[in-house]
């Protein structure tokens, strides 16, 4: 194999799972929402998470024995709380995960959880190098960290490269931080990535931490994207952000489905209700950091709403599940390609003892794995997206 480096073009033919690539001084920054949608949100949380690489991977076909990614990462940490582990860059060859390297360096924004004041700490690029690959033509995917922002500086191989062609169906999914992959250990280990790989589908992951809020601009984005099957998981962010009451939720859910149907009138569409989360099952939001957990040096969350206000329209996970099921059943009379999956089938109260939500909100790596396996069976192998 030649020692000559061949540069992989940083375009949407080679960078899968991104909707756009923003030119930067270093290279390009992948994004998972159009610029107009980010502008409409005008929300720092969404601006941060849509630029993180959940489901984004560089895909190529090559006989190279070495593939390298040069990138600059941007991270957010919280003062007084343990830093998240470094992100993972995963190498997938012919469908199998064969390598993993940690991200490092880069720029860090440290947030004071009391004042919200950010402190910026600059850093250097890092290189993830995967050597010792077989000198035969193969499909190669380099999966980017799901919870960090990366600017792609260069992707190179020591042999000629061409775009990876696929005949897999495209699965478009939208959800919260759980769908984005919070607390998963690696980008191929988020539950949507696990499910997609088991089902043999091409994933576009529109999971946005703290930002699955029935936003119309997300629905319009999904309306306009090509997809063979579509799903969205909703509820937890609506409750813990305390952004609406039942009347608004009801209209918002109908409108979200209506907009997707404007572009995908007959595409199988699966609505997933919330996974079990004890703090919000019967207690409304808003959610907040748990001061007792912070005092112990760990990150945790709690619910601060009043259950007595639920009859007046304050939302909990239980009321969202019930109303979502009612709306989907009602709409199925004229839309047989609309389906419901109860999130408790993916992670229910009985799972909590063996697989607790360590911060009271997000699944750990093992839980992501079995949620992905359960989704692959329920939605693809035995279900409406199969």
C-alpha cells in the first residue's frame, strides 16, 4: 500500500448523518439542522446540541490500511461537577465496529451552574489514527462523538477513496438527549445507532439534548428530508422544561404530525412515548439540578413541579403517554401508516432496579444497548418500520 495520503472530500457524499457542513477557518463543522431552523430557535441549548455529531460519520470505500481523522473538538463542562469522559471516535469496517479512539484537546466552555457564566478555555486539534486495516476494498465509516462538537480539519487514507454507496433504507428519527445518546459510552452505542445497525438502515439522528419540544421548524425539516421510515420520541423535554400545558401539547402534537405528513403522506411514522423516568412520572417540571447530588460531586436532576396542578393541565410523563396514545389511535382511523410504541416497552419501571438512571434522567451505556435492541425488535423486526 502506498504511503501517499489521499484526502477524503469533506462533503455530504462522504459525511453522512449531517444536514449541512459549515465552512470554518479549520475545515468544516457538521450540523444536524438547517441554518434557518437554528435561527428560528434562537436558543443556545439547541444551537449547541444540533452541532454535536450524533449519528454523523465519515463514510468511504477504500483498500487503504490506514485511515486518519484530524479534528478540533468543542466541549461544555460544568463547574464543580465531574467532567464528562472524552468523546469516542469509532471505526466501523464492513458493518463491524473494529476500532475506537478518544478525542482530546480542543476548546472547552465551562459553565457556572448557578450564574450561567461561561469560561472559554482554548486547546489543540487531535488526530484519530486507525492502522492495520486489511489491504482489500472495504466499506469504512468513522463515527464522530455523539456529544461533542467537532470541526473536521482533514480525513485521509493511505490509498484511493471513493464515496460509500448504500442500498439501505433511510430511518429518520427525532428525540431528546436520550435519543442523542447522553451517557452512552460511544457513538455506535447510542440506542438509535444500536437499533439502526441491527435493522440494517441508514440513520439520520435528530436527537437534540434538552430540545425535543415539538418545534415546528424540526417538523418542517423532517417533512423535507428524504426518508423511508420515520419516528419521533417525545415527552421528557416537554415535561422537564415545563414549556406547555395539555391544551398546547394536544395541538402541538397534531401540528407536528400534520407537518411531517405534508411531505411524507404515506411513509411509516412511529410515535414513541417517554421511557420511564421516576422523577417525572407523576410530578411536573420544571426539572432542576439536584443540589444534594452536586454536593457529593456528581450530576443529578430532580422535579420541582406540584402534582396537585396536573388536573389543571400541568404535564407529567403519565399524562403525556395517555394523551399521545389517544391522539394516535384517533388519527389511525384515516392514517393506517401512523403507529404508536409505548416507551415503557423499551425501558419501564421494572428495568429501573437493574439499570437505574444514574443522574435520575439519562440511561447509561448498558441501558442504551438494550433499549436499542428492544427498539430494533419492536419497530423493525416485528413492527411497523420493518
